[in-house]
C-alpha cells in the first residue's frame, strides 16, 4: 500500500533542461519510476540523446526544443507535450544558469541573462503548465532552487545566481498558496554541492575545493543520482499532502 504511492506509473511529465547533467538524471529517475517523459531542452543534440536513452528503457519519451526565456517556446513545449501524452501530471523546472562575477563588476547583460533563465523562465513554465493542471484539478510542480536561495555561498561571487534562486524559493511558496485550492502542488529542491561536471572543475581548484568540502558535514559533494529519489517523491502521490516546501539536500552544508 505505502510503496505504491511512490510509483509514477501512468503519469507523464516535463523536465526542463533535461538533455544533460542533473536534468538527464531526473529524466531517467522518472522513467524508472514508471512515467513517460518530455525532455524540454535548448540543445537539440543532447535533448535527442536523452530521449533516445529513456526510450531504450521501455518508457515513452519525446524531445521538445525549448527556450524557457521565450513564452512562445514555452507554449510550444506545452502543446507538444499534450500532443504526445494528452496530459501533464508533473513539471520538473530544472534548467538554470550561473555566472561567477564580483557584484561591482556585473554587467546589465550578465544580470538579466541569469534572471531570464532562473526566474522569468521558471515562472513562464509554471504558468503555462499550471493552467493545464488547474483545469484538470491535479498536478505537481517541482522547482529546482539551491542552498544559495538562503545563504551567500562562502568564497563564490554568485550574487545574481543567489538572488535569482531566492526568488525561485519564494515563487514556489506563493504559487503553492495560490494553487492549493486547485489540487496543484508546488514544491522545490535546494541542492548543495553536487558533483556535476561544472562543479567537479570548480572543486578541483584547491583554492576553492579545499575550503568548501570541509564545510560539508558529510565531507563530500553529492552525486547527481542522489537527487533522483527526492524528485520521484515530490512528483508522486507519496507527497500528496506536501506543498510550498523547498527541500534542502546538501550533506548538511547549511547546518553549521
């Protein structure tokens, strides 16, 4: 009875930025739990590659070239998803952008580019998919934030990223309140240091990595695959009484 609640069998959902990195991990996690998946990705090569990998597991999967910064592109994503599966049970808002730059040197273009992806683009996706879910009176939206939505991140000049992720966290809270009456749940995931390709390069720099890793109580960065089970939980009926919550998964980094 209880374990059945974690199944995504018969469900269909979208993963933005699903063509690579942690987004690809989410696609495989949802498929393994039984869901059909839409890979929404700007990079056609990696998007098609991920969709082929998922189909090879026996699940249905389509790739939709998507630029979340563009409302028309997001609407196209929704139309193609409905054409493929007839519904959207969950949305994984994963796509994100970070720029390392001291606050006094951030250009207007750099600032706007981060917010266009991390906050504006995420809202466009929530809004477009949310309309469909509200009409169906059901659905789960998962917004990927970061521990940077609540801390300044020691030793990293990430102002635009941090502030945009704080916006994501509050976007999640407010949408959860507005849409709860429609049985649409909105939650978030706030990862700490996860060993993506980009993070591995940063941590390999001793001047940075040797300072950061000791601050993690578990003394290691997370593995991308460790985020998959949490995503399944938030997309599944197992979290049916959970909304407006952003779950931190950081090896204890924010506990100190």
